[in-house]
């Protein structure tokens, strides 16, 4: 089984990362992972008032150093998790333009003018509805306008609405919007990721959920990457095998890896 992890954070460039890149690489090798893509956070609206640090070459030089140490045992890719690109398109373009990049996840962690969904309160189901509606429309705009390869963790607010606030919000009332989102992804030559982090959290599900992975496939979606969203070495590769089973059950025969922003397809 060819295992990859295409969503990981280290303590070197992600403010919430807890393990060094060396620790991530060693964990990947120990778990039989063939490709590790480091996707450090790069939110255009900064992090605690500090700008993203990934707009010079030091990150890419560090990844080259990792290749020097581990390159014979592990393929190491240069990635970014580009947060809220449409909220500052000039910065997003700058971060995404580095020719040494292999892969970019476009993520929406906060609606324009709001804090990260992580920090919001969800008193009841009714209060969630307008947030979810805007969540899908802002993602649609991102897919149309911004430069990235796959849309990150679709359903992210539900990790907190269902997983933390315990509100059984039924996202199926937004099926039309979700279909539109999947169609624009296909039109734009972009894909989605299957983010397995929710499996090891109270939420208990992947993002997107298996039924939405199937819907994406039915909408013509072919590009799909697999990522643990690890912020610590012990989580590297977590849920990837389960993720491959979800892909297969949804009708996928391949998952996607990237080289210099070009998708390649690997048989499941
Ligand atoms: Zn994220
Ligand atoms: Zn992440």
C-alpha cells in the first residue's frame, strides 16, 4: 500500500505546530509513508497579529535540508495551507507564487470579518445557519478567484458545531450549494482533500464526510488528496488507510499527489 500524508504542520513555520520537521520526517518513515507534504499555515490575515513567515525562501531551504537528511527514505514535498486567500488577494498571490512549491491547500478558517470558526460560540442551530451559508459562498469565491490546488477540510465549522457544541446541524439543507461548489472545483481544475483529523477528535468524521466525498465523485471530481492535518509527529499518517477506504467506497480508483503544482494519480 502506497501511503502519503499531504496535510502536515511543523513547529518551524506553523504557530500551532508542536514537532520539528525532523520529528515529522522520522515519524513518516517509521510508519511506512512514502510521501510527506509539509503544508505550513499561511493565513493572509496573519496569526495573532503576526504576518505569515512563508514569503521568503527560508521555508523552502529548510525543506531542502530535510531532503538532504531523509531524501533516500522519504519523498518530501513543499506545501502551503493558504488561509482565506480571497480576504487579501495580493498577499495570497505572493505566497502562492513561489516556484519551489509543490502543493497548495486553500482553506477557509474564518469568514471575512469573523474570528476562526474555532473561536466562535454556537448557542443553537438557528445561529449556525447564516454562518454555514456564508461558509459555502466564500469557498465558492475562493475556488473561482484564488490560486491553490485543493480545497481544505470542507465542513470545518461542523467540527465545532457538531463535535464541540453538540448541535446536530444537518448540512444536507445546503446540498445545492455543495453541488455548485464541487462543480466549480471541477471546472477550475482544482480538487479537494480528505482531511482525516476529525477521526481522532470528538467530531469522529472526516472532512468532508464520506457522503460528500461520494457526491464530489458524482459531480465529476477526480482530484482528491489525503491528509492527516497533523500538528504533532505522533499523528503523522493517522487515518490515511481509513481515508483510502472511504475513497474506494465513493468510487475512486486513484488518489492524487503533486509535483511542482502538477497533479499525478496513484492507484489505491
Ligand atoms: Zn486548516
Ligand atoms: Zn492544517
